[in-house]
C-alpha cells in the first residue's frame, strides 16, 4: 500500500472522511443509548434483533466464503481480536444489551477465528 505521506490530497480526504464518520457514530450511539434507556420494549426488541439477525455488512448478499475472506483480512491476529471485543464491549454498554457478543459470535459463524494469524 502506498505511503499516504506521498499523497497529501488523498491523506487529507481520508482524514476528513474519518472525522465525519466519527461524528456519525457518536450521533447514532447517543440516539441509541437515549432511546434504549427510555423503553424496556425497545431494549427487548433491539436485543432480539441483534442476537438473531445481525451480520457483517454485505453478509446477506455475499457468499459465505467471501464474507470469511474479507473478515479474516479485517480481524486477523491479536489486534483483530482486540477490535472484535472492543466492538462487542461498546454494544454491551447500551441499556438492555449487556453481555451481547454479536461480532465475535458472527465471526465464529463465518469461520473467522478471532486472533488467528492471517494465512499467506
């Protein structure tokens, strides 16, 4: 992969995209936390939906082998395992969603062993 320092316009564009995405995540997380805190029914429904229907982006239209391939590249090695657990921890902090491990569970479903090194 090319060094971004050699491509200042691309580097700046990616920084701006990342900053905007961080704002989106913060907004949606705040909305989810507030709405879940106000409604036990919303907590039960959200927990059911996440536990039974959530999957990685694209997994409903891609072949399982393709999902496996992409997820292995994103979540391989010890750093991948830390990121998987970090995502699940963020979800578990939402009212009514304590203890959910939907990301790690989904990775196992697709044969992605969290923390395993990426095979060459």
